[in-house]
C-alpha cells in the first residue's frame, strides 16, 4: 500500500439542508449522585424499543479535582403547610431514688456571753415632767425625786399603791441604773419625809416619789434625755435587837444612880448606886434676855457675880448678885428728820439711841414703838435718848421742847405717867415695864407702863 497524503481542498459552502428526523435515544449514562464526597454514582441508560430505560448502577471514584465555584443561591421555596400535631407519647415515671446516708454531726460552736439584762423595771428618761406623766414608759429623775409613768415598758402596770407597799420611808434605797447601752447610776434613800403621789388617768397615769435624799450619782445630769434606765427598790433591813446600855440616871443626895438595860430583851436591871460624884462647877449662863455679864463680852461664870444666899426668907435660897453690871445695847444713830424708835427687849435692859437730824425749829415727830414679840411679863427696859439740838433759839413755840412724842403702839395697851419730852441740851430716859396678871414663864404682857425723865447739867 502506498503513502497517504493530506491536503486541503477548499470550496464554497453549500446551503443548509432540511432538519432530519429526531433520532432515537442512544445508550449512555446518567448522573445519580455522590457517595462519600469522592465517589460518583451513575445509572446506565439502555435503549430498548425506542425508549431509554435506566439500567445498572455504577460507582466511579474516588475522583479528585479542583473545587468548583459555588453555585448561586436558589430561590426560597414556599413554606409548606403545618403538619398535624402528633399524638402524645406514653411516658414512664422513673422510680424514686434511694435516700442517701445521713451526714456526720458538726462540731459544737463556741458562743460568747451576751450583755447583762436590765435589773428591775425599764423606763426611758424624759426631761419634761409633763411629758413624763403622759408618756407610757417614761421617767423624769431629779436630785430630790422621780416621776414614772403608771405603765412601764414591759407592759405591766406599777401604780402608786404598789410603790407605797415597798417604800415606807424606813430608809429604803432606790437605784436608777443605766440600761440598753446607757451607763451610770443615781441612788436615793427614802426617809420619813418621802411623799408618793399620783397624776393623771390610766393608761397615761404617773407616780411621783418626792422628798428623797440623793446618796450618790455618777453625773448631775444622769440620766440624759432619751436614755434607758432600770429602777430597783431595795427595802430597808429589819430593826436590830435593843443593845445593852444604861438609863434613868439620877442624883440621890449627891449619889449617881442608874439602871442597866439588858441586851436583846431591853428589860431594865437592878438600880446601881455609883456613889457621890463631884465635878467642876459649871458655868452659869442664861438665854438671851437674862442680861448677866462679868466683863465687856463674856457671860457670867461661877465667880462671885452670882451665888446663892441660903439665909433667904423662909429658908429658901435666893440668888444674890455681887459686882454686877448691865451691858448697854447701842441701837445706833438715826438720821431721819422724823425718826422711828423701836425697842426689842431681847437686846437688853439698857439701850441707847442717838437722833442726829431733828429739826432745829422743833417740828420733828419722834414715834415710839415696842416689839411685843420680844417682851415677857415683869421685863423692864431703860432707853437713853440723845439728840442733836443744843440751841433752842430757833424753836418756833418759844419752848425748849425739840420734838413731838408720838406713841406708835396702836395695837398694844400702853400707860404713861406723863408725855415724854425731848428738851434742848438734855437727854431723856424712858423706862418701860411689861405687865400681865400671871407671872408664868413666857407670859405676854397685857399692859406696858411707861415713865420718862430728862437729864442735863446741874444748873
């Protein structure tokens, strides 16, 4: 066989022929899917009787190649209809588990001791007595007493009668002690002058305990306003038995006698004669108004100023005064134009006054008064009256009378021997004696007798 030569023959393209009849489906393969991401599943297409029929399945792979580009997102399909609710499945309740074992008991904890509770009844201090009387659970404490409301904070009542049953003025002690964080104290003693009174109407009724004696306090302002205190009343102890001693001491003809008191029973024993007792002579003194002096200041003592004269009439010893004098009481200087003179018998039996401002024309009034409360019946007082008028040339009526005498004792009965006069250059002595029909000690005079006399140089 010879060689083959190839060469191109070009000519004109002929016209397009008519479409031929459709051919029958040929035998081949069609894609069915992927398996495991690397195997391709094919189905055979078998042409039979003019139609393509799927035949046997073939798996090719694994096949490797570059990843193809992502395809475009397809359109969202329509939402399918909601399916019917399925029937509830039958449940099976599980069995209860077994109880676990009990844990071991923990160790006992160590606690702390709490603060001591309040003693007695609890109150809250209120510095206003009025508020304390109308506020349940309030108290007002002062150095001389306390006011506590009828109902205390615990809810129970404690009234005046309750207090009186335990506070009898026999020396009971009342303690106010700080409570609920408040500290301090005030302690009273209830003596015989304690007074328990009540205010208001329940439930805002208050009890006042006054006349208490403050024994001790931690602070003068305790308790402060709003602070809580507890009140504790401690009754007085029982009276102890009578102690042994002596009583009934007497002097019998100079002998000292007394009787013993037996301890415990208080019974009197037999009289004891202790014999003659001689002591120093006591001083002789008297009450104000007895007017006994031995010198310028001191009262009479056991000197010869006063002794007994046992030769008195009827054998009765009489007091005898030797070397005796009276102290002159100086009423003082009176500088009023119309002065008042008041005589107090307690100032002594001789008194003196100096009138320094009488009117030279003789128009002054001198008013004479007696202090009746100071006088006893039988008591006498001499009053020396001095004055400033020594020249009578200015006296209007031409006499030597330098003042008018006025009796100021309108509520007393006075009797004068004559109207006392104050004269130029002379002193006047007034003597007053109080009188009553009874001479009993301390008897007030019913009448005062008054006499007067003037004294001056002998002319």
